[in-house]
């Protein structure tokens, strides 16, 4: 799976770097900040439109893939959640388009983009739910095909609209991309979906409402709040330093997201289903050790290459973004610690440890928000990236402690009462 995923990511990186080059060259730093803001909005909508059921669908599909009656209950609940989330999101975005355009793009002139996004909302929720099913079934090969085909077609669409309409075209391409993603997913995976989803038997009931609401809370914390914090920090940079500096930071986070995509697929396709079936601390530590030995050396080599080639990245990919150079060291080290942390933190998702998940996510976000505001006055944009590193060092320590405590509690509960006496 790692090898197959690596091929997909390499293609994505190659194509992605070309797109970033064209974007930075044509729309400039201020335009790139707007692109970053729209991507934040799309990430938020992936959670809100489906009421954050992605990880819930993933977990229960992995558990019940041989139990059709339970799967139907899960899918019925998901169906209700996505209808509610999509309808609410559509009305809020469509009728509040001027407000959201000003908030995300610093001007009301892009209200039409917000209205396009509102119309695309159902596709966003469908794509998210179906992706949860693909990941829950651990369908590695189909997932790789979907990712690769959708990304290449999306890149082509972005370039065509960018060349024709500049920043407006780039924003429009991002807005309508979920439609393309759903069509590709259905074309490649529709036969498998029909095996597991009996669409005629889906009812307007929520038998798994309580269980999936737990994942809604986790998704709201990890996706919605994360992107709102990024938006706030980008707006803070715009207010204190200007849109160009906001664009510099957006470029750095975009590069980070490009290589962190590699780990995302591993988490959803492998780590969550694997951790869900582990109950002993020794087995968990063994699995974590295997994951670390597989992933960390790959990431270490890749990040060192990126660091030593940072000036080439700036020259050929992020054109005229010279101010990015000092940001690389803090971002790369922070992402390495982040990867180590996220491997452990996915135990919270796998075991539905809602309170631990929400606590650690809120702590991470509060640290990032507070430290960024603290450091930016003295260090400028570099202060936000340093805050990213410090935040994940603390986050890793807290997550490791909570996971250790969980297994210790489990062990004590398994000891017979007479042994305790």
C-alpha cells in the first residue's frame, strides 16, 4: 500500500508543483492568499456538509463490511446527516455570499464564487461520504486510481480556467472540483458501492445517530476549527503585514500539504482500521513501531531534500516568493513531529475516544493561535511557522501521555478483582 501510495503522491507532487508555479506566476502573492482562503472554505465544507461523518463511516464500514443489516443502518443515518448538512450549508452560503466573499477574499466582488460553491455543496458531501466507504473497505488500488485520475483531471481544469480567466478562473476551478471528483469516484468504484449500499433500502432514520454525532464533534474540532484558525491567522497577517505576506505563508503551508498528503492516505486506509482491532498495549506499541520504521525514514529523507533544494523550489515553483526561504526549517521540523504525533492520535479516532481527541485538538489549536499572535510581532511571518513547530512538540507529549494512560486503564480493568486484592 505504501509503495502504491508513493507512486500516486509522486505524480501529484510533480503535477502540483507545475500548478503552483503557474498560480504564483500569474496571480501573485495576494491572489495566492485568496486561493488559500478558498481551499480553507472547501475543507470546512467537507466536514459541515456531511456533518463530519467521514471517520465514522470509515470505522463502521471497516467493522461491518460483512454485516449488511448494520451497514444499511449506518448508511441511512449518513444519508440523513448529509441532507441536513447540505441544505443548511447551501442556504447560509447562497444568501450570505457578500459577507463570506468579504471574509474570505477581503472584497465582495467574489460573491459569485461563494454562490457557485453553495450549488456544489451536495457533491462535496457525497464525495466525502463515498471516500469514507472506499477507505473503510481498505480498497487501496481503487483509492489510488480515484486519487490519480481525479487529481490529473482537476489539474487540467485548473490550468485551463487559470489561463483563460486568471485568479477568477483559479477560484472557479477549485469551487467546481468536487463535481469532477464525484464523477471519477462513481466511474471507478460504482460496482463496489452497489455491493455494499442497497440504495432502495436506505430510510430516513438515524439508528447510528449517537455514534456518528461523536465523530461529528471530532470532525468539527479537527477540520472546521483548524481551517478557521488558518483563516484568522491569514487575516491577521493581511492586517498587520499585507496580503503579500499572507501569500508567502499560504505558499509554505501549501507545500506542506502536498507532501503531508502521503501520510493522510496511510492513516485512513491502514492506521485507523488497524488500531480499531488492537486491544493490548504490546500489540499497539509493536504496530506503532512498524509504522514509524516504515514512514519516518521516508519522510526524513524527503524533508531533507526539500530543505536543501528550497532555493530551487522558490526559483522554479514559487516564483518571486523569496521570503519563503527562512520558513522551511521550522515548517519541515514541525511537520516531522506532527507526523509522529498523528500516528498516535489516530488511536483516539479508532477507539472513539472523543474527549481525548477534542481536548488535544483544542490544545493544539489554542497553542498555534496564541503563539502565532505572540511571535508574529517580533518575527513576522516566520513567527507563525515557529509557532507551528512549538505547538506540535507539546501536542506530541500530551498525546503520548493520554494514549499510555488509556492502555494502563485498560490493563487494570482486565485484572480480576481477586488479583487486585
